[in-house]
DNA sequence: TAGTGTTTACGGCTCT
DNA sequence: AGAGCCGTAAACACTA
C-alpha cells in the first residue's frame, strides 16, 4: 500500500512531478468540517501527531473548496482538469446531474488545496495544490468505497472509474494505468464478485459487488490498507485457498481455481463458471429481481446518507433489478467487528469505525456541508489547527519517507475509541 | 474497435 | 528472510 503513496513518483513521466512528488501529500480524512469532528478529534488526539499519518489530510468537502484556491481548470500539469467534477462543485447551484453511480457522494475527500501551511516548513513561497495528489487509498479500498456508496451496492467497471475520478482528481490522469489496476484488483481479489447484467439492462461489462464476507477487510473503517486479504472462506477443497487466486471466481476456462471454492461461488449465480463475458449469457438469477437493496442498505450502508439522487438515480433501478442473491445475505454475512459494532451500533457493520480514512468521512458528509460557504472555506486551507499541527509533525517525520504516512493509520492500528 | 475481464509477472514495502 | 499486500505492466480473450 505504501506504494499507493510512493508510487506517485511513477507518474513523472506523464506530468510534472513537481506537483506532488517528493512533497508530502496533504490529505485530510476529515470529511467533516462542520460536524466532522471525528476527524478533527482524531487528528488532535494524542498519539496522532506523532503517528505521521498525517500526511494524509484529506481535506474536506471538496466540492467546495475547489473554488477558493483551486487552481481551477488549466492547472499546470492538469490540462483539462478543472479540479472538481461538476457534481462535486458546491458552487454551482443547479443540482448536478447524478453521477453514474448510486448515491452521489455528498462530499469529496478531495484534498483541496488545503494544507498549504504545512508546506511552510519548507518555506516554499508558492502554494501548491494537493488536489491532485494521489489518495492514500489502495485500489481495493477505492473500489470498495465506490461499491459501498452506491445505492445498489454494485457498480459497473465504468461506474467505478467515474466514481473514483469524480472524487479524486488525481485519477483523471493516466487513466489507462490505474484503470488497468482497477480491473486487475477486481478480478484478482476474492472480495469482489461479478454480477452479470440482467437481460433487461444490457450493456457492457458486468456489475461488481462486494463479497458478502469481505466485510472485515477494512477493519476500523480504515481504507488505507486491508487488515487482511479477503479470501473465500469456503473452499471446496477446504482449506484456505491461498490468496493466490480467486478460486471462487469465474475464471477463464481451465483456470485452476474455478473449483468453486468460495462461498460466493456456490451460492451465487454470477459465480457460475463461465468466462467473464459469457457469464452474461448465463446469468440466471440476475434477471430475478431481488428486493430493493434498500432493504439491506439503509441499515447497512456505511454512510447511510440519504442520497439526494435516491429517487431519481438510474442506478437505483439496479437495486431492484440487480440485487444479487449474495447481497441479500449481506447483512447476515456481515462480520461486524464485535468491538466496533458495539460502540457504533448506528453504523454499518463493515465500516462502523469512524476512522479518518473511513468511507464515513468521505461520503457521509451531509450535503449541506458542501453548500455551506463557511464550512467550505473553513475546510480549505488547513482547516483544523489541530489537524495541521498533527499534520506538520507527521510530515516532518514522514517527509522523505512517505511510508510513515501510513504507519499511524494502519501500520499501527489506531486504537481509537475501541 | 474499444471496453471489459483474467492472468501472469515483477518489484516495492510492511509486518512477523 | 519470508509472507503478504499492493501497484503496475502486459498479454490475451471475449463482447457490445
């Protein structure tokens, strides 16, 4: 995962590395400027400062901020990138068209320019935008978040791409590169299951959902790195099916592993041993409509944020037409962390933890927040003094070694209120 | 043809 | 040191 951060350097070839490379990215997980105390508190909590995680300052509501300091369109090295997707721009009054995915993110973690102050330690006169710095989330995390926040709890590949790009300007660059990685992640990781399209919704590609048993991947709600790689528990042969593959997943013919090991393999239609593409033709139940995802989501949704598009978003239809059987069991299969579930009974079992890098912080911000100028602007720079302080110290420690960035976050499990 | 999906391979990094 | 996770590249197959 570290790579998530370190890899940034790879982008050099494509765009001026001066933008972020070698510089501490400034992300703030604080999704809440107004109420997002969770983050603020977190950031200022003892132990946080030294943690170094701070590199991560996901600043807030994005949508909002971009306007104040955002380089705006034409950002050097970011041709064509306005910094914020229309849907994320709080400034634009008219309700943006609903994104392709389910619930539109109410807020974006896009680290707006924030943290300019942090750089002060280097006495750099200019203000650099971190808007396009690479998010600290792994692709698996991003995919998980995207799927989780969708109303139907399943998205097509393209919708996942869009979600990521909408939230993270960084990913508007070198799309071929990261999208390949996304596809790889989807195929390679057992935690993602492919749900064939139903005949009534023809299109390219299948839907991707989270394996019902993958709930523990990101314990504590920290999306930086999985605590443990999810593997299909049930293996035909029993045993742990090594992380090496996706036994349970429909793979290429002849591919070992299609022995149907994972639970999803046996009880899920989409896991039929058909090739990825052929699966569409054999998708049995996908056509069977399952109860609206709402049945499970509301209570299980990490963000549980009423989506402004809830009534109109096209994807919502999917919830009626594509809910995968597996998903129907999701609630039952959730593996809530006993501790967290206990402390956060109101949150989704999977992501109950209000970790700074939790999807909760990214997606649960009430929409009004991003519309609130005060909140918006407050979030731009280094909104939270405490956070900044923590960030600074963290940066100092981490500077030169982005790996430190993660330490406090996942390397050393934050014990946060648990 | 472009998009999607699967695999394999490799290297970097962290943790044990 | 080894295991495991992750990111990236690339080849290949299939489908809309």
